[in-house]
């Protein structure tokens, strides 16, 4: 794992990160990009989509070890190549909105994926079954490296994780004093604390709305973002949330912001988080 950890700090990879990010952002914000992020699913769709090429290619490599399995191996290789396209596009969209350590590891992850694609494609045009078998095994090796790096980005570096998931576990059940009502201005983002948890409070049309402050995508502060109507935009990667219930309006975030119930008693705003504790 030390080798993988060194990739995180390899500044030389930044020369590949920048053009890759520009390429990925050719997919404009909107329904297509949100679909690739997995906004509709509630979590990143990339891990789901990679099951097709990984499963097909692994099966092709194993079945193709016997001569009689060659026709099935070739069919599975084709299925894997077809499934690699949507998986790659979703991964590219997610990768382009991550932090620099994740993106550096991601460049090598992408290189391993491209190598795997090249190997399985070469297995289809090889003249002899033995050569096809060798290409598939080489592709499986590249795919294994890719999987190792993908797991590192997801679990070690928390790429794609819900960065607001801990909030309900850090808040005590019941009502909590937040701030004097007079400190809230209409249509303004106000940062406050509920215990040790930062939140952002918004007064809109006389109603007080309170969301967890740290964006579920990468922990950017929503209080430093932009409020437009009933939507708040994270300043880091442009995720958009509804201030009324914390639901995701636009990615790259896929998980909603924890949304607090509010009440005003004696000139003070109090909040409660459903399911806290």
C-alpha cells in the first residue's frame, strides 16, 4: 500500500490530471452529468456499472482457459467492452470533481483500465486461441490493478462517500438552541453550530430552514456558497441542494444534506434532527 500512497503525493501526475479534467468537463452540468454521477440513484452509479465489464472479463479469462470455452470467452469479452463505455463515462464524471490526491491515483486507475480494454480488444483479433488467452490474462492483471486503485480511492480516500453521513450520529436527540431569531436575515446564509456540528441557517419567506453545513460530496461549506431562491450551491464543486429538505437538485453530490426541523420560541431558533442519536 505504500506504493499506492506515494501516488497520492506524486505531483508529476498533475500534468495528466489537468487535461483529463478539462476533457471530463466537456460533459456539461445538467441531466446527463447528474445521471452519470448517480443523483437519481442516491449514491454513485459508477460502482454499479463496473460490474458488467469486470464480471464479463473475469468470466472470459476463466472460461477461455479451456479450448472449448473460446467462443464463450470471445462473447464475454465483447460484452465487457460494451459495458466499459458507460462505466468509463460515469467514472470520468466523478473523478473530475474530486480532490487532488484522489485524482492522481485516478490517473493511474484510468491507465490500468485503458490497458485492460486494449488487452481484451486484442484478444478478439488474435489469430490463435493461445494468443487470445494470453491477451485476456494480461487484461485480467491490468483489471486487478485498476480494482486495487479504485478501492483505494473509494475507501482510503473516501471518493464517492457521503461526507455528511456522520451528522445524525453526532447530534443528540431532541431540540437544541441554535441562535437568536434576530441574527437571521432574509435570504442569507448564516453559519451556526449545533454542539460540535456546523450547520447553515436560511430564512426564506418567513420560514427558517437549517441544513448540515458540510456538503455531502466533499465537505465544502454551504454557508460560503451561493443562495438562489430555494437552492444553495456548494462553492467547491457546484452541488446544489434544496434548502427546504436538503434534497439534491444537481450533482456531483448524490446524497442529500441532513435537514433539521426548526421552531422559534421566545425569539430563539431551535432545531431538531429526525433520527439523531
